[in-house]
C-alpha cells in the first residue's frame, strides 16, 4: 500500500468459537462491519468508508482515503456488531511504500524499468551528467559525490583501496627521528629507528575494515648499514605467528628504495581483530649500528565482504554473540550481529535506522529513551528499565519492568506481557502472564489478547493507586483477568469469553462485559457492571434478594408482570453460585420469585448478581411449581388448563424440588382442582416445592410407532453382546429355521416341491412346517422327509387340502416325532420301571400284570380255572374261549385309545408359577403357550420375559440378565 495514496484494505469475517460453525467464513454481514485505523501508533479513527463491500467467502474490502494511509505503519481493527462474528484485517498491519512507488513501469519484453530522471532530481543537470559519463564527454560536475580530481587521486595498483598506518609498536630499538604519522606521504620526511645491541623489532598496524582483505604493502625508505638487513614480516592471524614476506637490504647511502610485497588472506585479522594488518621490521641480532628510515608505508586492500547487510533496514542484535564492534556496514548486520544494545545504539547514531532485529533467546535491558523505534524479534526478553518507550513498536518480546509513556502509545505485537508497570499502550495478539500495573492514566487497547496463566488462575490488571481515570478496551479477549484498584472514573470494555475477577480493593468505576464470562465480584458491587450476552438478548439484571433449591427471588426492579420472564434463562454472573445457568419455568411478578427447571448446585443468595435472558419459547404445554401432590397425583399450578382430561396421555416430569427427576404418564386430569392422576405411584411424592414440566402428546401414539419400528426392524446385524436386539434375534433364529414357498403346481396333501436351497437330504426331517399364506395359513404338520436334490418335502400327516403353487411356509426348529414313531415307541416301551401311581404307564403295567396272572391261573388249573369251569358248566358258555378273545388286544385298539387321549383338548394354564415337576399335560401346555402366545421382554427397570394366555393375561415371567459375556434366564415365577 502506498503512503498518502487512496487504496483498498481487505478484511475477513468468520464465526467465533461460540458460533454454530467456529472458524467458518461469514457472508452477508457487510452492513454490520466497521473498522478503525491507527496511523503510526496514533489514536484510532473510524474508516470513512463506513461499511465494506462484500467480495466472497467471508472477504470484504474497505476503500481507504489518502489521509487514512498517510503514515509509515498502518493498523486496521475491524469488528462486526453481529453476535459470534470475528473480523480481522488481511493483513492486520501494513508498512506503506513511498508515494508513486507503484508507478515505475517495467517493460514487458525487456524487463527494463523506465524512470523520469528529470522528475527525480527536479532539473536536467542530473540527466546531463549521466549522459556525459557514457558519450565520451566525461563526468565534469564538481558538485557530484566525487570530482574528476578526486577520482584521479585514487591509487592505482592491484588493490582498489590503500590506507596508511593507524599505529605502530616498538619492541626493540630506539626511535631516533619522526613519528609513524610521517609515513603517510612520500615527502622525504622519515620515521627513523636505530638498533639496540644489534637487534631491532617494530611493526606498523593498518585497519582495512571488517569488510576488507589486505592484498599488498608498499614501503618507501632505506636501511643504512652495508652489512645489515631486516626481515619484513606480516602477522599470521590464523597461526598466531609472523610470515616472512620480504627483506630490506642495507646500504651505505641514504637513497630510498620501494618494495611492493604481497599479502595472504591469513594476514588480515577476523573477529575481534577484524580488518587489522601488521607489518614488522625485524632482526634478532647482528646489526652494526643500523638505521631504518621509512618515508612512506601503506597497505592496499580489497573490499570482499559478502554480508547480507542491514536486512529489513535494521540493526541486528544477538546477545549470545561476542561482537561489540561498531563499524558501519560491518557490524550489526544480519550475518554479523552485535551483542549489546549499546553497540547497536552507536551504529544507529551513525545510520539513523531506528530499527532493531533481536535474535531468539536474547535478553536486552533498555539503557535510555527509545521513542519511535521498532524492535523486531522472536522469543526474546525485554527489560524496560524505567525508560520512555513512547511511539515505539515491540514484536514477540517477553516484557518486564517499568516503561514510561510520555507521548503516543507504544505497540506490543504478539508479546508475552509479564509483570510490569506501563503507561498507556496498544497490544495486539499478546498474552498476559503477570500483573500489569498502570503507571500513568490514559487509554489502553488490547486486541485479540489472552491469558497465559494456566489452570484457574488469572493475570492481573492493576489500575494503580491515585494514577487517574483510565479507559481499558479489551477486544476479542480470551481467558481470565483480575481487575484491581479500580476507582471512580475508570472504565473498561471487556469483549470475548473467559472469567472476570473484581478484587475487593476496587472502589468504583464501570465495566461493560460483552461476551461469555464467569464473573466473580469481590467488591460487593462497588464496580458498576453492564453485561450483554453474545447469544440472546438480555432483558434484566440485578442482585438476588433470596433463593431456594429451585427458585430465585429477583431484584425489586424486576418486572411486576406474572410470567414476564417465562420462558427465559437466568445466569448467575457473580457472588454465590456464580457460573450457573437455569431455565425459568414460572415467574411471579408480585413476589419476584422465578421457579427454575433444575435445582441449583450452589444456592444463590443476596451476594449473587444475575442476568435474565429472553427465551425462545416453551418446549412443553405447561410448567411451573406444583401446588401439592400425593402418592399418585400432582396438583399443577394455577396456569393449568381448566378442561377436564386435557393432559391425559401426556408426561409430567419433576425437574426440581421434592421428587425431582421423576416422570409419569397422566391418566386423569381435573381442570377445576388442577389435580393430575398418574399411571403409577411416585417414588417420592411431589409437594409445593416441586417444579415440573408437562410434555406434549406425541402423534402418532408413541406405543404404535415403537411397536411398528421394532416389528419392522431387520434382525440381521444385531450382534452386540448383551443387547435386546441380539437376544430377540437369537430367540427367533432358535424357533424359525427357514422361510420359503411351494414351487409345485401338482402338489398333494402331503408331498410338494419347494423353493428351499438346502442341498442336504433329511435336513428338515422331524421339524415342523407351518403355512403362513394361502388357504392353508395356520396349518402345521411334522416333516417326514426332505430330498435335498429335488427340494421335495413329504409330511407325516395330510393337510386339509393340497397347497397352491407359491403358498408361503416356515420351518420351525421344534423337533416333532410323527404319530407312527410315537405309537411304535409306546408299543416297544418296556413296562418295567413304570411305578408312579396315577400315570398311564403304571396303569398299563398293572393291566398287563393282571392279564398275565389270569393266563397263569388258566394254564396251571388253579382255583380260578375251577371257578370258570363251573361257570361254563352252569351257563353252557365256553368262558375260556371268551377270555382268550379278550386277551387278544390289537395294536389298532391301543392306537385308537392313544389318539383319543392325544386329540382331547388341554385347558390353558392358570396364573401362577409352574411347578418344578408338572405332569405331561401341564408341561406340554406351558411349552405350547410359550411358543404360540404373546411374550413381552421388558428392558426398562428390571429386565423380564413375560408369558401371556390367549386373552392377553400374564400367567408367569422370568428375569433375564446379560453382562456382555453371559446371557441368563432365571427360573419362571
């Protein structure tokens, strides 16, 4: 964005964490979005473009004027008046470009940048000079940075730059004439030394700069002494030794000679000795009254530094480094940071950058005032040290200490604000981890800031004692904050969510809370609270007069209209019971008593501040506090319907007070007395303290829909151990083996082809086939045989008619023996062992024994034989023949008797637990009733399986349990 140039600024709207879809873009909200702009840390001013233009997917754009961009650093703070909508700038802060920066044209084909040189300088001289440099005229402007004479004075050689000695050191010998300063020019003014006892040792030191490398040394002078010579050496900074680079040979005369000697990279110092070059004249012994005369000596060097420079236009600091040097363009650059703020300040004095970049982990204590400075960094420590930081910007610092503010607010960007004392400041996306004490009055702005205190603790904002009235704006704040020393004149806007603690030392002021905050007011109401919910409208607030387990007596200022807050919600925001929220079921405008839907965890009292929110409407047909109750009744409130039977079939639920958490179905209702009779006795009888709701009738009837759903539910897939679905599936699968149909147009009364798929013959033998459709529906016969190849079934008994093609049937898993098998078994059963009195077996055995005895008597000629003979004689009847005929009992006779017994109807069992040892008739009837009649499995309360007679009366039941590992059925009772 260009400075002082109109433009556009994009913002992005999205749902907050309290919204329905947190983080999702918000569209159609342009009319509710506004924004403020801060220029160079100044006051916030509303954007002239009141509302932005919507782009798409949550993006909107403001038109900003030239006046609104007339600064180096711009900060936008957009917001929406719509609940649960957050808005941020994209980006939130901008460093502007110079005006007309974007007007430079770049040729599409060559990539060249077109520039108006005359426009840049304001006249044609600059353009003419540039032209003269390249058209052969030559550069003639003496007012330019360098004249032709100055350029001509530059040294010519293998190195581009030469420098004279900065100092010299004499170790052995005597300085006999001149000083080292005389070596700067070639003027026959010599710097002279004589030996001491044949030895001479001295060196000149040059500074080629931290970005230079010495390449050559040039010496003009002589050594007087024909038999003498001196070694010329350069210091080796790597090996900490002296490298021999040449020799100065002595002569009897005083004629100067010139030596040009090359240097190596190691002859230039680095680190703390960066840029130093030392040239030594040395003889350990052997000189004979020698005199060294140096007219001129200089070092030539090349600038070869590859530093990235003052990146971001800033001086770089790393307190973990070891560099306190202050050479411009060498020290404090990105790849050679200085290690102290003092060194950085020295460089800043020379360079006037007023920007610093701090390395991670560095710690800085401000030594002086820093106004209009910028400190960038990541995870660095800043001790304010009582310095003035007005209009400065700090990024990602851990801040402590005291900072003075005498002018514009400093900006704290993404910082960790610890325990410190500060004047008015602006903080953006910063965390608070300690106590902020107000050092001077003013306006404090904290945008998108948050608590960094873990657990239930909170950071602290101490408004200061006798500091003066201040304004504190917390926008989109999250987490806890404790307010201390608030006094009259102090004002705070707290927007976001978290907890607010008002310390007991607060004596006045006002706080406007917009959002969701748990409020603990320890000031006994000294601070005026205004609370606005972000979700629903606030309709009333105050301090409670009293409360019970399921009521709260609102303030005297509450509405005098009955039902004014019904339905509604009450939130305890401070004092006893803070943080609890309940729905209001009933409200009495005379007593101010509101009945709530659920007992308080902690009862409110006269210290409890509350807020009442408007409700969205009832979810039930009647609600409130009961007038009384009995074992199977409840007396509704006076708002209950006046029509008899109005609530029959509906459910009344005790939500609070005596008997809470019970529900019953209404079976009778008296509209005059308001007494509702319920379907079963209460566990705890309700009374006048009980709050209730009456749930509306559900259509269609609940029982029908549940039954239909259960009956239409597929059994497959219900495999969870211990579930009712699996239990029912196992029961059904244990009763019904297959379901199929007849596939035979020529079926007979006992033989037909089916659509079964089982390939194993005799698979269904001795099972029961029952028709479920067609004319034979309801008939069941035992299966004699099954052919797995032809899929043919042969029944053991004839049907009343032949089945039709397509008639459906099921095969029951009940194993049934055909009549022929039963008859054969009876005939083949041994008579021994049947000794139970009253049984058919015992009777039959006795009959056979008597018959055998008669046969014996007849055979042996016993008394009976004589009696019979006498009878035969007397009656002229052949009695033995008659007895023989009677003894010849045929199988058909026995079968007829058995069929008669089997065809005799058995009465249903009465109500009561079956005996452990029933007779055959009772046992068969119990099994038949269990298979044929209704069976209920209860899953509410105590699980039980119930057996009913044909009329629907329960005759017996058994408890069932399933712990996930074992399914168990108890003895029938």
